[in-house]
C-alpha cells in the first residue's frame, strides 16, 4: 500500500471514531480491539464515550510494512461524580 492509501484508511477510521460509529469501520474479519489491556467488542469502550478528536494529531505511515499509526488527543465524556 502506498502512503496515500494508508493515510486514507487512517482518515476513514478517525472519521468513524470522531462520530462514535464503529459500524462504519471496515474491520478485518479477525480484528481484535482492546483498551488498557482489556479485550473488548469492536463497538465497546471509547466508541460509546467519544465526543470528538482533539487538536493534537500525529500521523505516520510505513509503506514497507503497510502499517499506519496515530498518536493524538481524543475528547471523551466525563462522568460527573458530584
């Protein structure tokens, strides 16, 4: 995969995440999803609490291995514990 295709896949994933819409992600048949070392269903966890992507976004792609990565901020709902 070339760099543009890798970034397009990342952008599609991040757009779905921004909307909290895990159903629109083209998940691999054997996809696994975890948060804090806990395995979850692909529609669980952050997908239900996300409010949007933050301003800090670092993206990187490795065309040799066909992998893409993202390091950035995500805004989540905060539970009011008062």
